[in-house]
C-alpha cells in the first residue's frame, strides 16, 4: 500500500501543479467534498464546494494569459497534524502584454488521508485584475 502524503507534501504538489499548469491533475489532490474559499476575491468571496467545482475553477484558469512562478515559499506546520499554513510570492507574467508583477499569497490548508479537504487561499485579486486590464 502506498504511503499517504503529508499535508506539506500535498500542498507542495498542489502548488507545483498550478505553477506547471497541470489543470487536469491538480483537482485530484482535493477530496470529493473539499471546500476552497478565497475570502479576498472581488467582487465577492469565492467559495468552491466539491472537487467538480474545483475542477471547473482550474479549467477556467487554463484560459487566462498568465504564467506564475512561486518564490520564497515558507510552509508552517501547526499543532494540528492536518493543517499547514504557507506563504509565498507569485511572480506573474501576462503573456499577452509581457507585463510582470508580484502577488503575495497565504494559504491555510487542511489535508486528510492525502487529499485537501479545506483551504482558505488569500491572494491579492486587485493586483491580478489590474494585470489583466
């Protein structure tokens, strides 16, 4: 039997999948009933419930003219063995214009049995929206 990945390993796999634009495989890191919340999204909070909603969200990202690379990743393990908190910066390039920017991110992620069951993703939506015009 394969060993179940730790919360840190699952988060790092998710981040790597996003950076490598593996939009078809990233949703498989989430539980069937996972919940992802992006509290700072505009014009209102984004709440994705279930793997299929998460899959549709990532499919939408596939069409955006953005290339992202994470840097300065720090993952904090907590006293709850299912939860990690991570911070990093995304260096973003808008492929249609060549514009570059940096976006700060914080993630609070709960992983159970090797899958993400809950995540709060704090991004700067104003910076990303501004990059897209």
